[in-house]
């Protein structure tokens, strides 16, 4: 339960930091946050890859991406089928964190470009998988 509380706390802090009330409430992969697509915390650098084992699975602002549940699922599919896209997303998440503010227009352009490529990659994989 402690990890869940930690993630909720960090997600709350991220929302306050990165989502001004006058901006659209979409996650860092460009999908709208809703009741059915609720916020989800993504470790940019995987917990098992972090060196400090005592803190490795704790959610932090610096190592987190603000995603909706559906985006988080999409990202994990990409991890399996297209490592380059997965890495590109994590790089972009790190960039947003380093900026420390709601993403600027150029970053949103990158987000929507990666989103389009990601959906295409998943759809292509489904077609290839089921078409055989």
C-alpha cells in the first residue's frame, strides 16, 4: 500500500506542476485524461535498472511520466514491439521533466508525432500477427 500512496502523491504533485487549469488535461502521450483513462505513473528509468535498491521502486517527480491508463498500456506494448519508439517516448518524458513546466508547443508536436507513429506500429503489428 505504501508504493500506491507514494505514486498517488507524486501524481498529485505532477498534476499541480505540469497541468495549469487553463490547459487541456491530456497525458504526456497526448491522450485525454478521463474517468475511464485515469492518471497512471510510469517509471522512465525502470525500477530494476536503478542502482539504489532501497529506493528503486519509489515514484519520484524526476523519474516519472504522467500517463493515462491507456497510454501506459500502449507504452508497454511498444516496449515489446518497437524498442526505438519506447526509448523515444522515455527520452521525451525526461525532457518534459527537465523543462519542469507544461510542455511547450514544439514538445506537443513531438508528442502527437510519436503518438501517430505508436498507433501505426501497434496496428501494423496486429495486422501482421493476425494476418498470418
